[in-house]
C-alpha cells in the first residue's frame, strides 16, 4: 500500500496474497476473480506492547486492556492459541503460545533473568534466548544449529553455521571472519581502538565514551588468496554492529586506503587524503597502479567516487 491511510486496496491480479493485520502472523488470502471478497478476521486477543524507553518496558494487553488473571485465546478453528496468567500486564507464570496446528510455538518464562524458547510448526526447536546464561541460539528447521551467541555487558561472541553444520561466520570483540563451505576464510575484518588518550581525557562524557577504531578488511578468493584490503575508520555510533557486512555501510569519507591484488600480489592502490585546493581542504582519491615494484599515479578524483572505484556503482 502506497498510502497507509487508504482503506481500499487495489490488487494488480488474482492469486494468493498475505494479509498483515499486525507485524506478525500474516493471514493467507486467495483472490480468485474480479469481485468483492469478504471474510472475517479473528484478531489475537492477547497483544504485547513494547515501548522505546530506558530501561526497556513491555506489557501485555487483553482486548485492549492490561492483562490480568488467566487469559486463554483460541484460533478460529477452536485450537488454543495462547495461555497465561498475568498481573497488571505482566506474566507471572510461564506463558504458552501455540501454532494453528496445536504444536507449541513459544514458551516465555518470566523472571528478572527471563527466558524465551520458540519452536517451528513441525515441533523442532527454533530459538533459545536466555538472559541468565547470556546466550542466544537459533536453529534451522531440520534441527541444525544456525547461530550461537554469548554476550556480557560490553562484548558479543557469536558463531554462525550453514544447514550442514559448517561454520560460515565468527564474531569476537576484535575480529569478524566469514568462511566458505570448505572452511577457508573469504573475509576477515580486524579492528583496534585508536586515539585512546584523546578519548580518556576528553572534556565531555559523550567523547569519553565514544571509541574510534581503525579497521582492516581483507577479502580472499575461494582458495584463500588475498584479493583486496580496505583500511577505514569508524566509531561506535556509525555502525549498527561492531563490524560492517557491506562496504556501503562505511561513510565514503572514512576510507583511508584500498589495496587490490592480482595472484596475491599488489596491483592497484587507492588512497584518500586531504589536499589544499581553492583555499580549502578537500578530500581526494588518488589512484595508483603498480609497475615494476613502483607505484605510478594514474589519476586523481573526488572522494565522492570511492564507491565507483570499488566497483559498487
């Protein structure tokens, strides 16, 4: 829908659609011809509201009012959907949720250190989120572990697997690696904090807490031979996570150097530096080619073209 305030919805053709009444649990709708389609939608009786606040806060509503006492909710086919006991919107005992086929969908065990366990509709374990053990696990539908993550107050350590159990990605405090199906590293990103003393002795609290990092991002071919090295800078606030998954996530003005390799040997270099031009400092891209072990400057262009030079545009 282009206009969220519009009640009518125009469909381009007949066929199967998914109707989203809320953010989850879409309803399957089959449109067979150009005519008025009418149906009755059974909404969930119990809804979870999550507020953007510090600290985070959430509460359950029973038909629009704060949930209290035992709450039972059913699907239109009569199967149990949700069962739980609440006090002023908070679960006070294990909360059970079920798939439409009556198989268990989710268990939520409330406490100060709460735990959430979810299941696929075939009964297999889908995920475990345990705040007491500070771990999160995700599974494929075939039962194979998909992701395992441990955390403390500051750092996260995680490992991701493919459906055959092969490690495809690891993340730690200082390093992120990606692997191919043969276990060979195809990407490696390392980071180290720089300007440490500037941060420690900064006058305001924000600058004292905002760490600035130098990153080195190496890319390899399927045999493990290096293809490219990217050196850039970033702070905690510029990325959603400790490491990027795409070069487009890096601000073009934070690149410092890019090295390209041919058969494992340096062949091309891009450097980003400030030059004095028209009485002001301007960031430029300097492109070099390697000839007989010497770097020969090929051209100079603006820093706005860094993505194009990296082959991303």
